[in-house]
């Protein structure tokens, strides 16, 4: 159901003192929730988020149709290359 859509409405779940983010994925026409995206950094990256901006740290974002099911898609952001090629 999630991958059949071409447009999505993404809503961040708000929380205080959280070290990872969770997003609800909705169908913009029906407003029904069709998936979940979770920011799943490594444990050491979660600890570093207390001191550094999360935008400079590696993470993996996994997209699920429902919680507890296998991920349909995962995206990985690595450490910045600092000019290396």
C-alpha cells in the first residue's frame, strides 16, 4: 500500500529529549497513515547527539508499512568525507 502512492504527507512525532526521530507517513488524499519512517542511528552516534548536531553524524532511516514489520526501504547517511575522494 505504501509503495503504490506517488505523494506522501510526512508528519514528525514530537517528543522532548529524544535522540532519534520518528515520522508518520500519510496519504495526502485520504489522510490515512500508510507507513512509518524511523531514524535509527548507532548507539555511539546517539550518545554523540548530546554534544554534536545530528546533521554531522551517520544514521540509517528505515521505512516501514507498520511497526514490527520488516523495513521496506532503508537509507544510510555516512560521515562527511572531509574532501576525500
